[in-house]
C-alpha cells in the first residue's frame, strides 16, 4: 500500500527533472549520508574510528575526503561519533564540504565522479551510491516500474 506522502512524491517526481528541484523532499541526503555497510558486526570498531578495508582510486578517495573520512593504508576511517546503525545498516552522517544551503558549491570538474555522473537510478547502482528513502531516483524507479506493469 502506498502512503499519501509517497503518492504526492510520485506526482512531484513525474515532473521533476533534477535533484535541485527535489531538495524540498530529500534535503540533500545524498550529500549528508554515506552508506558504510550492512553488517555492522563485521567491521573493526577499535578506538575512535570504525575501520573499513577499501582499495580506492583517487576519485573515490576525493569523495570520502570531502566528507571528512580519512583513508590510511587501505582503510577508510569513519569517526564513530558520526556513525549510526539504521536498521542494520551503518551510516556515516556528515555534510560534504561542498554543500552549502542544500546546494553544491563544487565546480562540476572538481566533483568526484559519483557526484558528476549521478543522473538516474541505474547510475546510482553502478557507481555505488547510497539511495535514501527520500531520493528522487527511488521515485523515478517506482514510476518506471509502474509503467511496465
């Protein structure tokens, strides 16, 4: 059963062509939250940081640096105080340093690939983006699936 709020958002998503027009619904969540992992128990939780092994390219490192995540010796270091366990998913909550008043002030060429190339739900999956429950892509996908049925 679809809630009234979801029905309103689906109507808005039909005419919405970009994330900027969607911020009234999501409040730039993708620029404020990073999905760290689904099984919190497997992560190393020693000391001040939650450590996650990662082999990153320069662009991926830049993405995390903008969110104040350290990358040292093949590990991402997430400050524990910014992490929350949400329904078994570990989320890191910290605004991207380019985010000002729910708008990105980063020049397009300086943004990480993930931010530059995120245009649709398929891109999000391919690029490894975390789609929040309020994301425009979620509602665009719901519309696309409803049209198939």
